[in-house]
């Protein structure tokens, strides 16, 4: 259900610092809202994010209910070699979504 | 014993008036309006331990006025060379006014190249957002940014 959008440069020179952007569509229900009948709406959020570059973890994040819906992240890494950059989100109940992008490093 | 029933020393006019004034001033003291400030400190201690926090090296870029507290862009930049010997290990965002003070934290490393992270957060009102960065040598640095929130998250629901 969660749709993912990534921004990874397709090419980079070795040693370049590149910006990676990732967005996942998710409501991030904070657990503090009430429905139309006043009933509490249970918390339903993504709590962990991890980015790996050729299998090596390069960035991790953990989210609380204070992160906006459709969590967006932008961070940096050093382009080292041609490979796959994988982005992985983990829900509070353990469900996992992931997507990846290829980068060519010259 | 039945000698002088007229004056009780504890209830002089001046004493009673003074007591009344004292009670009024206690009642006028504001309620702990920033109870969440303590929550923020507790959240910081939970994450980083009770270590001294230096001010500086952490720069925050936020809109001065956020019309919608549901999604406020926050950009964090930490002054660090990001080499294998000196880099930013962790960055955490804290709010003194949200129901949960700890908004998010990020783990970086020497491979990050640049200690710059952006995300979007929810804010439960106008406040001074607090960001703490932990360096590879274990020192903690902090930066703040004041945001006026027109439509707060968590209130109108």
C-alpha cells in the first residue's frame, strides 16, 4: 500500500558526496487524534528507516509520532563504487517496505 | 490559665494579612506551563545519557512561520569534517511542546560525507525546536530554531 519515491543520482564520480532523497506514502497516524465519534485512533507509524549501499548500512533513522505523514528524508553519502542503494522502512508492527536504485560510479 | 483570653499571639492582624497575601501570590504563580520542557530533557537523557550539552555546531533551517503544523520542513546541518576520525554519529530532533518530545533521530557515519539531513515534522504549537548532535568523540552539541505555528497539529482534532 505504501508507495515509495526515491531520488538517487544515476551517475557519480568516485568520492563525490551525493544527496539521496526518499519518501514513502504513509499516513503516520500519531495516536493522538480522535475519530468522528470521539473514539481514539490507534497509533500506526513507521518507526525505522535504513539505507544500505552495496550491503553496507550508510544511514539509519528512527521516527516517533512527531514525524509528518508521508515521511520524507534527505541525506548524503560518498559515492564509492557502482552498485545498489537500498532503502528500507519498517512499520511499528514489523511490516517492511523497500525499494532500491542503481548508481554507476566512474 | 484563665488569665488572658483576649490575644492569641499567632493570630495578630498583621500575621493574618501576611498569610493571606502569601496565599494569593502562590495562587497567582503560573501553573507549570512548560511541563513538556522537562519531558524534553527526559527524552534527551534517555537517548544520550546525562552528559553535558554544548551549544553550537548544529544549524537548523526551518520556516520562521509554519502555517500548517502537520508538516514543517526541517533541515539540519552539523559543522563537522566527516572524516573517519571526526564525524557526526547521531542527530536527534526534540520538541518542547509535542506530546512525544523525541521526534526523530538519524545515525550517520564517516561515509555520509556531509552531515546534512532534512525531513518534515509535526509541531503541536509555536516553540523552540531543539536538535542535538553526537560526535564520534562522544561530545554533544545542540542548536535551536524558533518556529511560529499558525495551525498546530494535535489540537484541532
